[in-house]
């Protein structure tokens, strides 16, 4: 790099060391990126919540339809 300038990471040996550290941290081989410390559990729980909410709404609609048939 020109004049050993690593932008955000600084210049010289310190800049290179910080750049290399950040690069190595993001390029670990064999370990898929999960998006954070939760792994993927948060996404799974969110999906489960959506499925349960839709099922609850469908059940409520079915209940109201049955109630309407009884009353009407």
C-alpha cells in the first residue's frame, strides 16, 4: 500500500497489525457466519412465532365462523 496507509486502521506497522487482525477475524475458514452471538436461534424462534400467530388467527377465524353459524 502507498506509504503504508491502511485508512481506518492507521499507518505503518500499527495500522497493518490492526488491519490484519480484523481481516483474519472475518475470514476464519470452515466456520460459517451466523450473524451474531445467538447462532441462528433468534431467527428460528421468530419463525416459530410467526407460524403460531398465523395458526392462532386461523383458529380464531374458524371459531368466529362456527359461532356465526350457530347464531345465524
